[in-house]
């Protein structure tokens, strides 16, 4: 019995000490504290989506909410931070891994998103705000700026920039460790994605930290390398298309063999899927 009690006390001490560290784990979430107001939650299974909590004495702004299967993990983790309840949810787009838990936070919240996604933003009895180009508000002494960049990843992508924190959440228009994914069926294309990324790079200050929808937090210099990768690989694929090659011929030729590391983060996003996205974008197929 004494041994069991000692083991319990030891485990409790270890768990308590972990909470004070920069990175902790909570069931299916890895939690990274970027500052005393910024927490990044990475779902450790499936697509490893990043969710972000902007915290303060007035409550929490949650940037995306994740899969509903991890809803309890997210709610429990947020409670453990002791910043009160979620007051705002900002949806970067409408992919299931970013919005399914919207409904889990009750009706006393405001959900913000792009106007094309209002059928997802307006859930249950929650208050909702949709916008076309830009939307800004103040909360917890933070100036929170939302800007729409639709048509690159999906038809309703937005980014969130917080100047005081020198931080931007880019959602899925930025995969910091992977080739992009373009939702061709929604009307998005790779050319628009590249244009948006260049605009974001030219707009944000160079000391901004970038949180992608998936992958590690990066600097603006690393973001520029990502943009260069996209532009270079698109040029390679387009050059092969201009030679009259079809999709299969380009994929079989392994024209992106020098870019292998960008195709290993996800199981479903690789060189061939990116070639498919770019080929479809240029051909309109």
C-alpha cells in the first residue's frame, strides 16, 4: 500500500512538473507554450493538425477546433490552463480536422470565418461573424486581424495576425513540412496559392512567428524557403506540361526527385499528389 501511495505521489509530481515545461503532452494533444498568452495544440494522431489558444484574463480565443473525436481532450486541456472559457472561435477554413469541435463549446461564444463558409460558421445557437476581405477586433488587449485568402487551399481560407504577439496563424495554406494540398474541386488552384503566399510574405513583418495548419512553428525566413519550393516545383511541372507530357508521364518521370523531403510528413500528400494538384491547376481539369 505504501509503495502504491509513493508511486502515486511520484506520478503526480512528474505530471505537475511537466505542466511548467514549454512542451507537454495531454492524451492526444501535444501542447507547446509559445508565450504566456499563446498555446499551440497539436493533435498527435491522424493529420497532426495545429490548434491555437490566445489567452488572457477575459477568456480564450481559439483558432480552429480540431476533430470531434479529440473534443474532450481539447476541452480538458483548455480548462487546465485556467484562463476561463472560450469566447471566440476563428475558423481558418472548413476542413473537418479544423472545425468539427466548433459545436462543443456551447452557445455563449462567437464564431468567426469567411463568408463562403457561413453554413459551417453558423452552428447551433452560437453567434457568428462572417466577412469578405478583412475583419479585426480587440480582446484581451490584443488587436486580432483576420484576412481572407480564398482559392489557394480551399474556397474560404483566412489567416489571423496578432501584431502585439508578433504571431500569425496561416491555417492550411501553409504546411511547413510538406507539399501543399489544393482543393481543386472547390475551385482552388496552385497559382492562386502561390500568389497568396507571396502576398502574405510581403505583408507580414520579418519578425513574425508563423503557425501552420500542420507542421512546426517557423520563422519568416523558413516561410520564404517554403514559397521558393512551391514556385520551383511548379515551374518544373509546367515545363514538362509544355513539352506535351500528360499527368502520368510527368509522375512516372519523377521530375521532383530533388524534393523528396517535402513528401514524407503526410501519408496522403507526396510528390505525385502535388504534381496532380499543379497539373490540374494549369490544365483546368
